[in-house]
C-alpha cells in the first residue's frame, strides 16, 4: 500500500510541475526546496560540515550561500525531470546548449567505447536525457529504486529517446559488453563507497572511498574516459552540457597501482568541475563517510 501511495504522489507532483509554465514551476520547486532546507536539520548539518571540510577558508555566510544554492538547483532539477517526457531537440534549442562536443566525438571515433565520468553536479538527469536528444543515446549505471512502480516510471522517462539503464547489481558484465560494442555509458562516481568496490583517493584534500569500476573497465578495454556535466549557466540563463577533454592516465598495466591512478585522475577531474560550480553539487551526501582504517568517523 505504501509503495502505491508513493507512486501516485510522485505521479501527481510530476503532472503538476509538468504542465505549469517553467517559471511558475520553478517558483513552486523553489518554495519546496526552501522548505526542505529550513525543516531538514540533518541535511543542513551534513552539507555545512562537508563545506567546512572542503572549503576551510570560506566564511560561514559563504558556505550557507552555497548550500542554499544546492537546494535551489535540486528543486530546479525536479522541475526538469517532471517535464522531460515532453522535451524534443526542437523545443529545447533555446535554453539548452552543448560545449566540448568535439571531445566526445573524438573519443567515440576510437571505437572502443566511451565512459563518461560524471557525478551529482548540475542537472545530472537532464544531462543523459539531452545526450539522447542530440542523437547520441547512452547507457546509465543506476541503482534500482526500492519502489518498483517508481523505478519503472522513472526509467521510462530516462530511456524515452534511446537511452538504457545498466543496473549496479549486474554492472561489470553489462559495462564490459557495452564497451566492446563501442557504446557510451555514464557513471556517477562521486558517492561514498565501501571496500572492496571502493578505493581511497584524494577528494578536496581528504581520502574518499571511491568506486573503482570505471577505471578497471577502462584499463581492461581501452575505452576513452572523459568528464561530462549538465550545468546551469546563470549569466546565459541556460543549461549547458559540457564535455571536458579526455582524461589521461597510464594504460600500460591494469594492476592496483594503475587502478588507483586512473580513479584519482577521474576524481580530480570531477573536483575541478565542482570547484567551478560549487552550489550545484550534492553537498548533503556524506561523501567521506567511509574512512581509512584507524581514522575517526567524520559524521
């Protein structure tokens, strides 16, 4: 019964935000996200603590401004997701753009598959969706939602224009198969992991347990790896899908040292983009929860 109620509640919110004019829908989402910011003390506490860890030089008001921006952008992403099923290449042309596509096309031309190292930065759901609208459908590594009705509903929107989902519970085999077929797959690799799937690399000056699957597959298959993010450009009042240059790391071996080096290279690239758009990253996630042996907990 609870799953059914959750499903219909989400459908109702999606229907409302999907039919309202975008400006009004953003106002509604802004009110909701501001309410969550004000009421959810734990999320605020985690976000502020993470910002203190990552930006010790910033003042408290500066960190608060960043965190408020995080909630605002999450609200906006909710709006976009609720409207995505109506988006086409034509009706998004005036408010979504792409920069660095040449980096993606060069990587794709090698024919060994493309791994997009991405994270919870900007409008990540819109990012993969717009990629398919441009005529480049891709795979996405995701975790199944506990509510299967919602999982089916959400994935139907994600895959409307040719994208497909790769579930984490069968991730390695599907990812290897996709690379051997020369396909593109996006991987969110900015969440806390636990060993052995996660290895420790530097992230904002702190050891962070990070998924190593992308590095392992890239080293095994020769797939190209590059960063990609859909970011709100406030000065231009539009979203822009950015592709960075291919991430370079030694490929002579696929031993543990090479895996760590490749994972670090991807993580450093993601950090660079977060530093450019700090109010668009998911600071409310406990990114540094897993600690190296002997280190005290941070949360």
